[in-house]
């Protein structure tokens, strides 16, 4: 098991003009996953930018440290 303590990276998440964007600065290799109503709609490494125009729902951005 791996564990991280006291790791803080500024997290930015926004939905504007029909696009969702997310980024966590300061740590290389972070994985990002955008969920809408509990379902994965986009994944990225480092920075996420995807179209969500006209699709209402509950959005959540998950961020994790990828292995290797």
C-alpha cells in the first residue's frame, strides 16, 4: 500500500462556456477523471479539458497520483 501525507496541490475545476476543465498544479503525473451523475465521462493526465455543452448533471472531478 502506498500512502501520501501532507501533499497539497492547488486544484482548479470549472465548467464555463460548455467546457469542463480541471488541473492540479505542483505534482507531475496526476490522473484526473470527470464524472457526471456517477459515470466517467473523461479522463486525462495533468490537465483535463472536455466539452459538456447542454448536458446537465452532477459533476465531480477526481484526482489521484498515478503509479510509475
